[in-house]
């Protein structure tokens, strides 16, 4: 089973692709990509939820393509998706 994981709970966008073979309890990390938003929020002295949310929309597709390329798989090979579930930002 190949799993695509997406993390967008705060100011970093993360995408990972893992593979778990049938009967094996361990997972193999095929790719992991992260985009930081430190520079985008620095001048405000903290994280601005609206800016973070908009940047996730920009970074997520790019990271998804990078991760798929790094893992040498096509998106049609993804069997399951995992995503962040709270607490997150107010607008995410």
C-alpha cells in the first residue's frame, strides 16, 4: 500500500509518500518534502493564519509533484491519503 501524507496544520507545508508492503509492519519512506514559511511571517512577528493558508495552496501542488518524482511513482499509484487533523490554524 502506498500512502500520500499531507501536513498543513500551521506554517509549514509537508508532503510524504510511504509504502507498506503486505504482511510487513514497517513502512518505507519513499519521499519527504517540506516548504517553510518562516520568511513570509517574520515581519509580522508571528504566524498570520490567512497568509499560511494561502501559501499552502501554492506549496502543496509543487511539493506533491516533487515527492512523486523523488519516489519515482505516478499519482495513480497512491492507494490512500493521510492528512493533518487539528488543532491547526483558525482558517485552515
